C-alpha cells in the first residue's frame, strides 16, 4: 500500500477492511477455542463422575452433541465392521474400528461402538476386525468425530467392511441396511479386555483449544499491524507534503 498510488482516504479504507477481516478471523478462532474447551470440560466431568446411563441414552436426539457415561448388556450384531480412515496415533496412520452393538432393552436403537485404533501398513491393507463375543459394554457416549467439510462417503470392501472418511451414523445405517443408528457412538472403556489401542481423549485428530488461541493471537496481531503500517504511511505522506 503506497500513498503515491492511492489517496490517503482510499488507503485507509483498504487498511480498515483488511484489519477488520483479520480481526473477524481472530474472533472466530476464539469462538472455536471456547467451544472446544467446553467439550473438554464436559467430558472431564462425565469421566470424573462415571454415573452410568443405559445404552438407550445414545439415541436421545436432545443430547446428540453431549457426553454421558453409559453401560449395558446386549450383543454385537453380525454385520460388517466400519473403519474410519485417516486416524493418527503416536505419529502413525491408521483407522478406528467400529462395530454395531444392539442393546438388550426392547425397541432399543443399535449404536456404533468404537473398539479402538489399528495401524495401516504401507500398502494400506485394511485390518480384520472380528465381531467381539462380549455381551456387555461400557464407555463414553460421545458425538461422532467432527466431519469438517468432507462428504460422508462410504466404500464397501470385498469382505463387506465399510471404509469411511467421515463417520455419519445415518449413512452407515443405510449402508448396513438398518432402520437407524443412534446419533452418538460409544467410545469403549479402555479398561475393558477387548478391542484395540484406545483412550477417551475428546479432541483426538483435531486442534486443541490452545492452538485456536494461538491462531487468534496471530490474527489480532496482524490486524493491529495493518493499522500501524497505515498510520506510519500516513505520517510519512504528510511529512513529504
């Protein structure tokens, strides 16, 4: 931005527009920070209490974005496994393995159970995920991993396994021929003797609140820098006059 090419008022309009845009991005990052911190705090409270709700709570639409500790009896259905792609753990690429669990309660909606993480070899050969024989599960009811801007595409493998880049229960239910699946998934208790490598970290494979705060500070600093530069150029132009 140069006072030789733009009149001062036009330069200030441009500077204000750029500064406002940067400040808006900073405010958005702050909103993301607060939203994710609220998620972390809510899950931490549930994990501290561990008062078990029935598995039917997974199907409650009013709590589709909330967290609850849940436990109950039932059985894993003889349906193909669902593998969520692009899941990193310890710097390694892999998948999260899900199986459909049918609670024993009458008319209960089945739900997806996160059995844990499995690595992918260099040739991306998908792992075998046998149906667990367990008749009781417990863990954290949570929303599926955030889809971002990716469409919920499902690829059916030769053995029937579903490979997903986004875990959308409604789309998975259609692919498996089920009337419905609960909107929340059960993240299996790591202490249970089944499944694979897992934890109950809420923000796995996404940015933590601290990163959003850092980005917010950068955007606000850039906004301020634009205004300072505009002020310095204005003072220089007046001195030349």
